[in-house]
């Protein structure tokens, strides 16, 4: 609850910091201290929440799960700021504004993880999206960045229109936006009594969410946007912003539409198959590592969709574990991409001789993304898939997912191969200093700790 | 439909606004139908957010025009391999 207010205030403070502080290092320190303050705020929220609390005219509901998710996502943001703060400042002149926009995105994240009213869902998605359009286009001199921004904006606002239409139709069927209203609950009580209006509303909401998490038939914007935006912002957009939409997704579809799961489960199953297939198969053919990571983020979204698909408590635990391990691992890989002059596979040739630490941390993160045991990615995949098995009927889908994970090992290991076994001189754009190396080691250690003791997150 | 067919970025933007206005109209209608005013408040929120979105969108289009001298979305294929 406090976190929503504090993150918005911090965004404003960062904008003023851009006026008053002339030195970039001061601005960076302010941003890092700000995210630290936010971490403390979410920690207090977590401590204070005894039972489910509703505030702000019953529009926000904070449960222990939500508060824990907020705290973890703020922790990931802190790590992101620590690793990337110098790269964020290198993007352009207005570095304070970039930090400010990221705090506003965090405000949207907190709203998405704790809404109990469709109005807050809509506002949260918009507060999350609009700063992302700006961040995608923040490298003004680069045509690719402009293009990514325009594409993201047109597609994103189109999906907003679809989301709003879904909300309106559900309102038309129930007469309320409140998820805990009697009429609302009664409408979605059983599969037989479902009104056509409400059903089309759910379908439109499903399309809008699938768009925001880049699930398959609606994934086409993802590779272009993630490839075009400045590399310093891509990890933020691909991880922290994306996993929070998953939390909103699972809240709405499990809490409110859970009783009528037979209506939407088949659609999600089809989406999972398409997402895994397109994401993994296209990633195999990429030459650029950044574009490969964009396709792999589509594939990872396919695995996270399993948490929405399976309808039990394991899927909630799996989603939180998957979010954190995917975020940390992606941050590690993108940190390496940022340092390289040429981010194709050839550009990584022989990195292990030149920068052994950078190569080692990247390898650990890549292994986690592929889901190799002893890294966080393994248990994350294990949890979401076992949630689907507990479901019973859809074992074939799980086998398909495991096969696709095997395909993903190919392109992840291609990166490891070019770092360790190919000869070449990997040219670096920026030499990593000791502090950055230490942070990357800490990040990789966290990934391994998650792989050994996943229960610390549950 | 306009969003999918048209090639001019500003016209696409206008079509998106049209979609949002359709939602507003439907909201007010349902609000009258159910005899409660929640949806009318929601309409104000949609208006505010739409205004914010347009201001961001138009500035992105201006940035694009300065660089490319065109706002045709067909030339946006530089990112494809």
C-alpha cells in the first residue's frame, strides 16, 4: 500500500533530481537509494500484512502473496539498477528522466499485483505501458529505437482498446467492476449460467493479456521492440514489466474466473503450444544474441503461461519462482550483451580468455534460462510443469513443453560454445570494472542459490 | 478495422481513439442500464489516460518524422532481418 505512493513520489523526486543535480553520478546514487527506500517500504508492507487488507475504497487488496511478490520484484529492480546504472546514463542526456519513468513503471507493477477492481487493473496496465513506450524510443538518434517505440506504441494502445472493451462487456453482464461484488461473483459462479456478454468480455481480456505478455498469436511486436530499444532498457521491459502482467493475469483468471475455467483453459493450452513452438524454433535461427534473447523471452512466457493454465496452489508458487529466476538470469545475460561491441554470436567468440568472470557469470545465467539442474531455472520449470501435471488431463502438453526446453538448450549452448570453444578476439565496448564484476558474481550466486534452495522464495 | 488497414501513423492513432470512444459510449449506456454510476467515473479515467497516451504517441510520431521525413508505417521494416 505504502509502496504505491512512495514509488510515485520517487518518480517525481527523480525528475527534480535531473534539474538540481548536474553530475550523473549523483543522479545514479539518488536512483539506487530510491530503490533501496522502496525495498524497505515493500518490506514493511510485507511485515504489516497479517490478513488480506483492502484499502482505497476496497479497490486495492494486499495479501501476503502480493506483498512478497512486490518485495521480490523491488529487489530485482535494485539489482537491475546496481548492474545497469552506468549503461542507463549512457543512453542519452536525460538520465534522471529514465530513472523517473522506471519508478512510475514500478508504481504500475504494485497496482497490478494488488488490484481488486477492474478500474485499478486498467490504470495499472496503462501506468506500466506508457513509460515503456518512451523508454523504447529514448535513443532519439537511432532510427531502430524510434521504430521500436512507434511500433510498440501503436500495438500497445490497440491492445488497451481491446482490454477496455473486455472490461466494459463484463461490466455490462455484472453491473460492477468490483471483483468481490455479489453480482460479480454470482455471474461467474458456474459454467452453465454464463452470459454471452460476459463470455466475450473474458475472451477480449484474454487477448489483451496475451498481447501484453507476448504470448504466441500476438507476439509479433516482441522481437522488433526488444531488439530496437536501447539495450539498457530491454532487460527491464522483458523481465520486470512482463512478469508483473503475469501476476495480474493469474489474479483475475484464478480468483474471479476460476469456476468457469473450462471455458478458457483450452484457449490457454493452444496459446502455450503456439508460444513454445514459435519462440523456440525461431530463436534457433537468430544470428544476433539480443534478438535470440527476445525470442527466448517469448518462449519463457510460454512456460509461465503454464502457471495460468494449471489451477492450483503449486502454480502460484511456480509463478513467483519463475518470475524471480527468469528476471535474475536475463539481467545477467543482458549485462554481457551491453558490454559487447558486436552482439552477434561471432562477437562473443573467445570472450572466456579475455573476460573470464563475465563469461562465467553469463554461462551460469544461460544455464538457468535453459533449465539445467542446480540453477534457479530448473526448479522454476519444475514447479510450473508439476502444477500442470497435478491438473491431470493434459500430460501431453507437459511432454511437449519438455521437448521444447530441450530445443532451447541448443541456442543457449551456442552462446556458451562461442564464448569458450571458438577462437576469436571478442571486442568489448566497455571494460567491466571490479564493482560490476562483483555485482555480476553476486547475481550469478543468487541464481545458483535459487537452484539449490528454491524454498526460500515460497 | 482502421488500425489494421490504414498505413498512416496519425490515422491509426485516430482509429485507436475511436475505439476508446466506442468503449466510453458503451460504458455510459451500461451505466444507465444498471442504474449505477461506477461506469461514468470509469469514463473519466479512460479520457485522462487516452489524453496521456495521445500526447506520448504524437511526440513519438514527430520524432519519427524528423528522422525519416515520413509517417508511413510501411517503411517500418528496418528491424526485420
